[in-house]
């Protein structure tokens, strides 16, 4: 739960988890020095205004208080770092702050999207008397028009540009790329389905995903594993279209590790297909040398501890999920009933896993033919229960999808 609380000097963000214990916040702050709250708010240890107690049970019920913004000349000044952007945000002090003011569907950052469309780091003013401000009613219009789950990134850029271009200088021409879509005409008195247009949009969607992943792989060292997961989660439902819903931080019960009481286990990401069947996905940061060991065993390449550990972790999650059975289905449906599409029920029915891990390189070189064969044998050994995918596999799948949709000319990154 995220709540904004006003003080005499500014605004605090109060956070208490609705779905799992709170101890992960303190662990994350201590291990990396920063933490991401509710997918869009980013805080460092210096932003924390209180510290949890030593008692573990009290920590789980603890409400964290973070410094969010300060009062400044009729505005609430929010540092850009809190929203992971380069622009500071000034919001009219009378504006009602709530999560949807900052985040759209699928945890898309409103101000992150806006900042991406600007070619400067100037402060962004929302409401108030500043002559450069976006009127508050215009910003509310933006929130209402912000794209839903089924629209891709370029729709988002086009709509933001449409609403805000009259109020901000330095906007990139995001809308121009979608002019053909916006200017489609009625033919013969009825709207005809333009299959070529649909294919072009599909090609552009997969080109966008591929290029973002490819570019991100070049700078992967600059972000944490959690940030990498967040990036990949924005594409998961598009890359694996059989799934229609993504759930984060799913708690399942382990009845075997301690026979005296169930032990909670946490799935970073669970996926639901169109029938409500639940699977899991493990997204690892794409380091090299995480698939096969450099040294061979009797002429055979064997998996690294990273890959073996990821497989074992996924196997145990699948084991505990399957053993949870009908009782687990009931608990999950009760917990996520407000997040599911109407009529959908979560089903635990022979769940499977997807593991995205590592690159196809060993010691800075591409795998040899023998190493590729050994890796394929490892993958096929577990094919009945999980799909093991490297990031190079993922890029190849995207390239093949682009070509199959008629996008040969776009199959190479510009």
C-alpha cells in the first residue's frame, strides 16, 4: 500500500506491503543502498525517515516513511531521482497525490514517459502559476487518455505528444511515426480491416522490443537485477502471447522444508494463460559465462552453478506449487480476485517454468558447435517442465518473428 502524507514542510510516501512481508525493503536498502517501491518510486537509504525494529514480526508489519517532496513556492518539488528521471517535478501544492498520478497500467511511469519525450533536463511544472506549467486539467486529461494494456509504446508516445505539445517546448516528433495510423480513412462507408497495416504494427512492435533488449544488453552492468527484471517484465506478455496476465511477488507455501509449519516462498513473477493456468518465469541478469563451464568433464560441457541453481530453484517452485493444489488455488484466487479479468480463475494444473538466463558466450567467445549441442541436450532434459532461454535465444526468436511477419527489411537493428 502506498500513501502520500502531507507535513508542514512537504510530502512523505508511506509504504506497507499488501501482499507479502515488509522485510524485503530493509534488506534491499542494506544490500544495494536503494529500493524501488510500487514499481515506479525509487529511494535511497538517505530518503528513509524511519528504520524498522529489530524484532522480525514487527518488521513484517512496519510502515516505511520516505521523503518524497518538499514545499517550494506554491508547489511540491519532487526530485527527479525519486521517479528515476533527470527532470525535477513541481506539482501544484493543492493537487491530490495518489499512485495513479504517477503510474499508468502495467506500472508505466507517467513522468518517465514524459521525460523520455523531452530533449532537456528542465523542471516539469504541473498546475500552479508558473508560465511554463502544464495546466492541471490538461495533465488530468493525459492521465485519462494514457494507453491501456493492449497498446504498445509508440501509441503512448503519440498520445502524450498530442496532449502536451502545446504546453512544452523541445518535444520530439513522437506522433509523426504514427501519422498513418491516426489518418486512416473510411472506405466505401465502412472501416475495412487493413491486414498489411496490422502486420506492419506487429513488426514494429517486435523490432522495438528487440532493439530495446539489444541496446540494454550493452549496458547491463549499469542496472541492478531487479531493474533488469522490471525492464523485461514490460515485454513478457508481448514476447509470450499465450499469457494474458502477469503477477508479481506471489507467495506460495512450502509444506516440506519444515513439517511443523508451512514456509512462505516468493515467486518474483507468475504468468497466467487465457484459461487461468499458472506458470512461473525466472528472469536473471544477462551475464556471460553463466550457461556452461569453461572446463569440460571427460570431453563434455557441463552447466555452471548459476544455471544448475536456477533450474533447481525453478524445480522446487514447481514442486511446491503443484503440492499446494486446490488449497493453493483457493488462496490465490481470494488474493488476486480484484486483479483478474472477469470470470477468470487461477488454476494450478501441471505448472511449467520459463528461465531466461545468460548469453551464448563462454570466455568472451561464442559457443562452439559441441558446446551448443551439449547445451541443447541440457535444455531437452528439462523440456517437459521448463523452457531454458538465453538472451541470444530470445533475440533470435524476435528476429525470426519479425521475418515471419514480412519484416525482412527491419530484421537488422538500425
